[in-house]
């Protein structure tokens, strides 16, 4: 399937006739041009100096183009000289730079430009970040693209020594540190994005992945990094091609900059169009998730809420999930019925949480393959879904299936089952109360009976994603505590992110539960080795489920059931981004808290009707209103993060 069309612009050092340059770029296939707002050599003095009282405009008139052209075809570029002295200790130079920058920022808003680029050439950027932040929060029409080289000149030239310089905050000084410092001081504003300047020699893949976790809005491809093929046309190296495709997946735009090194500028744009439109095989998950990248969704609560028909329909289209369930049921039925008893022995199979019947249909198909007699009970609490089940019973299933309209925890089964089948798993395995539901339903199971699934494990890993952090920060609701949106998990197809360590197993649940006293409370501490300077914005959660024998479903990246889209990962956000440094160990402490036995029946009934969808820590300073909001389920998971340095000195940072 062809990728989306690449958006590409042409960078001009300076232009003599703006309309002519725009037409030339358009004829070459470019979508926009990047030009300086003022002539790079035009000196302006606002505080003191000979030019302070100079008459005349500091730049060209807005009448040269129409408003629609300014709004869509021109990306403004702040003069480099305007930002060079913003950190200067000499007041007159600093104030003059501030006035110059303010003049250009205001004029860009007057023109209605879609984006404005600002160069970042050092980690001394506090004043620049302050000014940009203040301008953005006041409300501007344009986005701010901060232009940062992918590697510092001395780094790309191989001059960095093993004893790299370290900044005051402990980070190694590299260009990502420049950007991270600027972005943090600017409060990670959504309208401030990264404009990355690609280097000729790409850094290690881990460094590339760290950049890909940032909100990249545009990538600069200098003509100096392009190669020439045998026919004389510009091409990119294999590693650069892969990087460009990764950027295109993030919907980044591209800008060609630098002097012409081949026959025509149009060949650069045509090549980008070629490599981004090459045929790519999309699995069902990628195809299904298009448009849902980094889109926050609240976890489903099927125990509390009756799902709608459309929701059932979406999940029933999964090409992998139900195939694996059918394979597991086929193996289980085959094991329960010896070949000599196939004509006489009847297997009792109960589907608890039957929905609209996909597992029932798969169970009948599995029994047919195994040439076994099967009696099915379809237990479903949603009265609307029961209508669908009863219709199928009348039209297709007949006496093979008995439809039960009841909560599985309240049902008194007329007989016990050989096989108990359910699909109650959430994105974190247990977050839709599968352990509690199946512990209550296992009374239906015969001694030695089979539960499908029989085991599932949740996994956790630290995550870098300024984009997702910003999305969560903007989820504030009027009638809820201002931190409530950080006290709940989100189901999200993770896209613009980087995981800082491989996922580690957290909680495991097994069915049937043979413990003498069933207790689904859990606690575990996980430690992750940090291998590079970075910032953690949240924790990504996954699960692996074992259905029967070696039949498994997984959404964990390295074992993901290819093509399965019934579950996206779950995200546990942190209230504030937390910086981590190379060599440190991050410890995450996670609790799963269930109802206490001493709770009154009325309280237990009320909370039992509310399905858990929040994972939080109830801190001592939490307001009473906030504490009441947290009681949204009959169990809550808490998480606490602590950082330990290599010398085992504890850094007291808790969540």
C-alpha cells in the first residue's frame, strides 16, 4: 500500500523576488518555501546605535503575496543574529536581541504564517525558551519549529572524546540535550516542535530512536548529504532512506537546504516522493491503527457498561484473536475426548462473557474439526447482546447452545463444565477485572477442568513521548480535579515514542485459581537500567496470555501476535516528566489493591458495579474531592518510581 504523499519545501538563504522564488519552487514540485523574515545582513538597533533612528521598513511588504499564500506557502525563518545575544551578559546587546526577535515574531503573526523556524546552536537557551514560551501561550497562529542539528559539528566529525563534557544538570552535552533543555523550559508547549537537521553520518540507532521519540515537525535534508548515482541523479544512503521513511510515518515535513549540487532542485523532491511512496506491506494491525496513532482512549469497562453493537463488531473483525481461540479450543476438546469415546461422550463448554457470540461460533467449529459432541452455555450479562445470541440460537445453533442472560458471578449453573472460555482481558491483562470474574466463575468448572486462557502476565516499560504527555495535559475537564487526567491510564496505539528499556513482567494470574484463600492483591518492584540520557513521561503496559498449551496471545512488542488489533497498549502517565541519566537504575513500584474483606456489603456492591479503569497513587496531600474521584473501581493499581544511581545512593522521587 502506497504511503501518504510527502510534504517537501525548499529553503532559500535569501530571496530577491519572493513571488518568482515561490513560482520556481512550485514548478519543481515543492509545497512551500522557507525564507528569512528579514535580510540576514540587515542590522537593527532598538536600544542604542546609529541605526536606532533609521527610517524605513525592516523587511518586505505583506502586499507581495495574498493572505492565502502567506498562510500556506511560506515558512518564516528568524534571523540567526536575532537570537545570538539573547544569553549575553551585556544588557544593551541582550535587550537589542530581544527587541529584534519580538519584532520578527510579531510580524510573523501579522502575516499569518503557518510556521516559524528558530535556530538552536547551543545549550545556553534559557532566555530564548522563555521568550518563545511567553509568545506561544499568548496565542499565535503559527507553530514554532526549533531547528537543531542531529549531531554537533565536533561530534559528527568524530572529535568527541570518551570524557564528554557534562552540563550543570548532569546530562552529557549533545544536541539532544540542547533541545531537551529548551523544550523543558518552554513547558513542552504543543505548538513548539522540533526541526531536525539531518547529518551526513547518522548516529547510532539508539540515538536515532531517541530523536524519533520527540515531536518532529520537519526535517532538514542538506544537499551535502546526498549521493550521486550512476545516472547523475541525487540519492540517499540506505540508512538515510530508512530514517526518512521513519520520519514520514510521523507525518514530518521535509526541507531541502543548501546550494544546488545536481542538475535541478526538482530531483531531490522527486526522489523523496519515490522512496516514501514505495510499496510497503501493511499487516492488519498497522492498517487498522491508521489514524489512531497516539490517540488517547479510555479503557473499556464491560463489567460496568454494556458495550454497543459497533464495539462488538470492531473486535469481531480481528483476524488473529479468534483463530487462536479456536485452535486452543480444538486442542482442549481433543484432549478431553479420547478417540474411542467421540460418539458417546459430550463435552460441556461454557463461554462466560459471550458478547454477540464469536467464541461460541468458534467453539462449534472447533468441535466439528475434532469430531466431538459439544454442549455450549453462552453466558452474557448485556441484555442487548443476549438478543443477538438468542437470534443465533433460534436460527443456527438450536439445542447445541443454551443462552444464559445473567452475570457470571450470580449464575447458578445446572451442571459443571469441562472447559471454561472467556475473553475478559484488558490491555494490561487484569485491568478489566478478569481475575475477579474468573475466580467467581471457576465454581462452574469440573475438577481438572480447563480454563481458556489459563494464565496471563502484565508487562511494564518506561517511555519517552513528549507528544503523549502534551495530549494528556490537554485532557483537563472542568468538573474534575486538575490532576485527574494524570491519575488514569489510557489505551493508545503508541507511535511517536521511544521505550527506554525492554518490558519486564509484572503480575501473573492463573486459572483455575487453586489457592486456598484467593487474593488478587499484588505488589512488585521492577528495576530498569538506563543506557542513555533521556526523560521519562510515562510507563507503557502490555500483556501476554496463554490460552492452552503453547497457544498464546500477546501485545508485547517482541512477541506481538502479528496482525492482532483487539488490544492497543496501555499508558500510565507521570504527572511531571522525569529526567534520567546514563548508568542510573530506575525502580518502579506497582501495587494492585483489591477490596478489603471488612467492607460492608453495600459498599462492596457499589464498588463492584464500578469497574476499575484507573491506576494511581493516593498521596497524603490529595484533596478529599480528588480522593473521592479515585474510587472508580473495585481495585486500583498504584505506581511509585524511584531512581537509584550506580553508587546506590537513593534519589527520593516518588509517584
